[in-house]
C-alpha cells in the first residue's frame, strides 16, 4: 500500500477505505504482490543447483494463502498434523510438505508417516522409538546449534537451554541410534529463531550443520530453517537476504563438492514471506484524553492482534483516513477489558473518531494467533490478486461462537 497524492492505494488502484466500507472493520488484507516479491527474492538470492522454499504456514494458514504459495512453486513447512492436512487439502504433494513438530507424540508422527510427508525429528527419545518401529522411513534430524539468535526470548529457539532440536554435542549418541536401528537420515535441519539480525550468526549455525551433515552419507537436503528479520518501520534493519544468499551459496556449493553430491538447499520462512504482505484495518471508536495521554481506542484488541502485547512487537500504525493531516502523539489501545496497548506515544496524523487506522506487518502471526476472547468475532480476511480484492474468510458470526458448545439444561433439576 502506498501513499499516492492524498490517498493510500494498493496496487491496481484499490482504495483501502473502500475495502473497509465493502467488508467492514476490523479487516485483514493481504497483498499477493508482496508475497510473490519475497518468494522471488529468496529464490534469486541463493545460487545453488537445487533449492526448495517451504512456506512455514503457521504464520498465516488461510487456505487461499497456502494455494498461492503452492502456485509459486513453494513447499510447506508444518508443525502439526492439522497443518499437514490443510496442506494436503489444498493439493500440496506429500513430498513437498515437511513436518517439523516439537514435543508431539509418536502416534502423531506416525500419522504424518501415513500421509507420506517428510519427517523431521527433534529429540533422541522419539528418534530411537521411530527407528525401532519405522526404520524404512527416511527422516530429517533437527539439530540445535546452540546459538543465541532471535528478537526475544519467546522466539529464540536454538540456544543451549531451548526445548527445540537435538544438541549438536549429542551427535555421537544420534549416530549410535541411527546405526543400531538402521535408520536412513535424508536431511539435517536447524531453526534458530525469529528475527535474526546478523548474517554472521546464521553462518555460524550453518557451519555446525555442515560439520554434522558430513557424517551422514544418505542426505538429500540440508534445511537451514528460517528466522529472517523483516523491516517493521521505514529504514528498519532487516536480514540482508542477498548478502546472506551469496555467503551461504558459496559455502553450500563447496560443501556439496566435498560431500560428492548435489544436495537440496532448503529454507522454511514464515515471516519473511508474509509479514509485509498483511495490513490490518481498524476503526477508531473513541479518542480519550487523560492527564498525561491521548488514547485512540479502536474496534479491535489483543483478540485480533496479540503480537504487541505478547512479544512487545512493533507494528507501524497510520491513519489512512487522514493522509495529509498534522501528526500528533497517541497511545493506541484496544477494546478488550484488560490492558491491550498496541502502541505507546505514536506519531499519527490527527485522529478523529471514525477514522481508519492501519497496522503494518500484519501478515505473519496475526490472524493465525487471533481468538474469540471477550466473545468477539474474528475479522474477515481479504486477498489482493492482480488488482482485484477477494474475500478469503468471512467474519465470524454468533453461530461460530457457540457452534461447538453443548448446553446443559438446569430447568428441571435443583441446583
Ligand atoms: C515458526 C517456524 C518457522 C518460521 O519462522 P519465521 O520466523 O516465521 O520465518 C520455520 N521453521 C520452524 C520449524 C518453525 O517452527
């Protein structure tokens, strides 16, 4: 979405204010142009013989988004059996889905085996059980390279005390399990966390993967996970994917030479592919002044966009109704009956009740983390494709709030 003259427009001349009229607020809008741009950037950045991008669909699981990535040629990274089923439902081939769960039961892993998807195992206990029962099914092993990366403790998953992955110090034990069971290891994987700022950190992890990989002769792929940081405001730092691509490609190609075979380089980004494609539009219900603060209270809250409250994430906020008004300082809050602050002391063009505000970077971990807290409806979702808007999820209704409930009847009994 760009400011053109005195109004904001999506590509193809779509006016966000008209979308808010047509579909009502609050509203999630996803621009497929940006998803495609990000996918192409990744594909172009890595100069290797074989590359596969698996979209980490927990970021945004709408079926139409999954279908769009399938059409681009992407695979799918899934973390639950339900995500596997969503992928299969929209037509991903099983071999284009990788299942990377954490702390799930062997039963669930066996279901994934039944579906024929790639299996990524992240602890030795399961590896051993898996090897005893299913030694003919090739697996990928998730390594924990023990590097502290990621924007906050909640999203750093590769450090020494993390619950994710098998410590690379335990590789001797892994090798013994593999030998004893006859398992075939087809992939080596790491995922160190979200919002990695520094290519060097990523490269350190990569070296550990290469070092581990050389001991497994049956590899088909090495999966470097994700964690690419995207910009949250103009001039914000972000992962320099082109620079990283050059460095990783050179190392990867050299490794394949040493290894004696061309392997597939895999990545599984969520945020990088969809974060910037998403816009969340809300309406200002109340402008309220206290002694020290001017609040803009909007028709949404932590039920629709929890990242600011949960991770302390920054989402840029603009008043799309007043592109040319003078900025003032606001604290933007939600309508949920507890503190749900979206942003403190933000410079936003002078806000009047009824104005539409836009939250940027609303593609990843926004709708997919939404809830019905306070018995509110989850918003509708709209996709922009080739200059047209398409409704890809209806807003909830009263029916949705109660449809799974089973009501007791107390009318005929004493309580
Ligand atoms: C969440 C997750 C990802 C995606 O992380 P982003 O920061 O959104 O790119 C990739 N791989 C695994 C295993 C994950 O759990």
